[in-house]
């Protein structure tokens, strides 16, 4: 049974509201990848609603629970971050194995469908196979991929992509970046170098650089730890959750909002290029609460 099914059963018909009920809810939320402090706050708020509205059965509380969940989410419109700039540049960050390269292709396909002309930049020059993988995606989608040899300078790849855009080959860049940064300093310096390149090439800095972190939704609280490191280093603009299915508990999304103030911007729920959708707070909260 998926986690949403467990929540649905927890609020099942016939269960009475009691102190044990809220203690069990607290345990279930922590198990669902909520932080302990956030879980306690949510359980306490639901207990207060139960007391004020004199609700004694669990089933009617599930809708209130979903609305409380929605309030915990920190969201933003990803398209508003991209549209309106002469040169939007999306830098995808994250550790190896979370699906960055495939997500880059999905984003390029999505924005092309919205009338943009994206270029893919293979700026993960360290991981074996990353460049070839992105090239295959580009061939499948018939989207141009700017790439150098493995081991090259990622900033130089972005430089060439910016030049190609200025020459009319596209109107936005989606860059797949390296997933193995040994220190925060290395990450910051690499992104600063890319920023300097864009300032130089993109019509005197006439661009918008958006930093989105790609996280594997099935890794739970470890995903939050990754987000903390990247956010402290580079001030993230948003998070994209990959591999979101019945095995992903999802509580970490609420922690991203309450603890880091970083919005979820997209969910990826399959391998197809169209399996990416903007994050919808109400739908996500309903699914988590077993209402979806």
C-alpha cells in the first residue's frame, strides 16, 4: 500500500478522535518524511480544529488535514521565473542519479511545446555518459545540444550555448550541470564562473538565470539534506521532484517549504518526455491526505 493509502485508512470511517489518535498521526507523519517539528505542529493544529469544531470522528478531519497540508507548502510559478527574459537560462543542479539529464530533456520538450526554442547545454562534463545521454535526448526531441568533450570546462559549454542563442539558434538554455561537487566552495565558484560567462555574452547580462535543484522523491529526508547543502551554497530558486509515484511518501516537500522556504516547481512521474508537470499545491496535499 502506498503512503496515501495508509493516510486514507488512518482517517477511515468509524475511528474516534482521541489523544492516541493524534500521537499516532504524529508518528505516521514522521514516517512519511515530515520533520519532527513540522509533524508536531501539524498534529497540534489539527487537534485544535477538532476541539474548536467539536469533531469526534476521524473521517471529517481528513479534509481539514488536507487544507492544513496545503498551507504548509511553499510554492511558486516556474514559468514566471522563465518567461519575460530575452535569455532564460535554467541551471539544473543535484547529485548524480536523481534524473537531472532526463529532466533537462523534459524541460526542453515542455518549453518548446510552449513556443520557446530551447538549447540543451551538456555542462555535466564529469560524469561518464552524461554528454552522450543528453545528445541522445536531443536527437530524439530534435533539439540542439551544445556539448564539449568529457572533462571539459562546464562554463565553456554554457558560453558556447549563449553564443548560439545570440546567433539566433535558440531563445533559452537548459543546462545539465555536474552532480559531483566535493565542496560548497567548488559549487559556488563553478556557478559564479557560469554567471560571469553569461554576463559577458548575454547582451551585457540581459538574461535570467534560474537555479532548480533536482531531487529523487523516493529518498525521503536525505533529499532535504541535499537541498540544504545546495541552498546554502547557491540560493535555489526551486526544486523539481523526480520519480514521484506511489513509493514516494512526499513529506519532504512540506519540509522544503517550512524549513528552507524553497518552492517545489515541477513533479516528474514517469520516463516519458511529457511526464513533467508544474507542482500544484492543492492536488499534492489532497494526494498526500488520501483524497486524490
